[in-house]
């Protein structure tokens, strides 16, 4: 086999790779690896097949090693924070600026858990904790070492244009407005409410129209947990349901008759639509409200206004922790993973005076951030 390789490789002089006129006769993989002449590729394939036939396995470097740029996917809420860190990371000059995509938490974790190698992301941003079912998907596909990195807090707001009056809502008002089925004459039935004042006479006589995230969004998951699940508590018709799964479904199911509009994963698009339709409400992370406070206002929920201070103090209860997840198996294969994690969790970025706070992320207290820095910097696996 060695003699065969020597003979076939010798047929193509190495000097050809430097001749522009021969460039078109060389093949280059999509991953940007070295150029190979077709004859050499053919020879390598035949030798590999011959070795495989004799039971000899050729071990190659991990596929992710061919990539020299971090690939990050996931939450649209975490996206502006991750992008800011990526830009700072790239400015330092040691590593290329990472590619960051806004795919939604669910979509991002699906890509992240699909496998190990060049075609799979290195990091997944999430506006909620990874689910047990997603961890199992990771394991099934060979992703067996993941580090969970909490980065800060974010509130979920219901917002509208400043061209309209500020809404003052309760979680029960919102549940009655958006649930698929609500109590009607003592039984659960299709939601009949069209106007806000039909739910609560103190609310305006305006059409219920709420723009929100899709089912794949971590923001939607958190909204269901923090608003819908709380809003249905104490409702007699819900409490009467004995089956736990059915009860949870009755609380969480969102109507599909046009009152709730799936606006996709792009929170900036929701902001634009609220400007165009001052009577509508939008659901998104607090950071997007802060970035557009000249145009939008947050609804008061259960008597509390969504502000930076109220979220930090815990007074505004519709808030959650933000995360990103690292594929530890890519560390050492794709350059810069550990360094990116260090930048993201640094005092400069995630601290109380950090540049992420300027973009609307609610920072952890200093002692909590210190713990995060220790576990994240060591890439301590959660599994």
C-alpha cells in the first residue's frame, strides 16, 4: 500500500500547486482546507478503502478542526449580547470574529445537539435552561460534554407604542386574553374575547392583538411559565382538571384565531410592527424595550413597571436567567472557545459596569458573577 501511494502521489509534481494555470485542476474542500489534485484524492480514497477492507482504520483530525472561526446559534434575546461580545473578541485580533446567528433557543439547541464536528455549532445561546429532552438528544448524537454558562437576567415585557396609552395589566388579564380556552358559563370553551375591556372593564375598548415569539423561542417558553401558568392559578375550571398534563396544557395553550400573532424570531421586527400599529402589544425581552425606549413603553404588570432597577430588585417578577451552552468537545479543535467564554463572563462585559449592561442585560451580583467565571473558565461540564 505504501509503495502504491508513493507511485500515485509521484505522478503529480508538488510544484503544480503553485501554478495559477493549474489551479482549476485542483480540488478544494468547502471547509477551506488544503488544495488536493484529483489524482491524489483518488489515490487516497483507494488506499483508505484498501485499509478498511483489511480491518485497519485511519484516524483523521476532528472535522471541527478545519474551521478557524467560532459558530454561535440560538436565542434572539441573547443575540445582541453575544454579538457585542463577538465584536469585542474579534477586535482583540488574536482570533477571528465569531459568526453569530439568531435562530431562537429551541432551533439553536436543535442545531447544537445535532452532533460534533465542523458542521455543528460550538455554542448555543438560550433564554431558558436547556430541557432534559434536549440533553438526551445531545447524548444520542454524541454531544456528551456541555458547559452551561448563565450570563445575567432579562425581563419579559408586554410593550406598545408611545403613541398609545400605557397598559396596566395583571397576569390573569393576559391569560384571559391569550389562552386558547377560557371559562365560559362554568366550562372551558374557545376564547370569545375580542376586546380588552371584555376581560376587564378598566382596560381600553381596543382589539386584542399581541405580537409574540414562535413555539421554538425560549422567550415564549419563559412567557408561558412566568405569565400564562401564573395567570391561570385559582381559575376554578382549571383547578377542576385532575390530569396534571391536561391541566398544564389548558394553562399554556395560546389561542390561534389571530389575537396572538406569531411574529418570528426577529424581535426587531416586532418593534417595527408596533411602530406601525400603535394599538398592538408585543412580547420580547427587556433589552429590546430599553434600546427602543424613545418609541416604546412597557406595560405595568401587577402594579410594577418593567425597569432595570425593578428587575434587579426582583420586584418585576416576569424575568428569567439567560444562558449559553458550550460544546466542550470542540475545545482545542476550533480556536478561541475558552477565550470567548472568558470574554463573555468578564467583569468588562458581564459586570455591573460592563458593556452588556449598556445593551440592556441585567448583570448578576458581583459574588454570583465570580462563581460563574470560575466554572465557565474551567469549562466545567454539566454532563
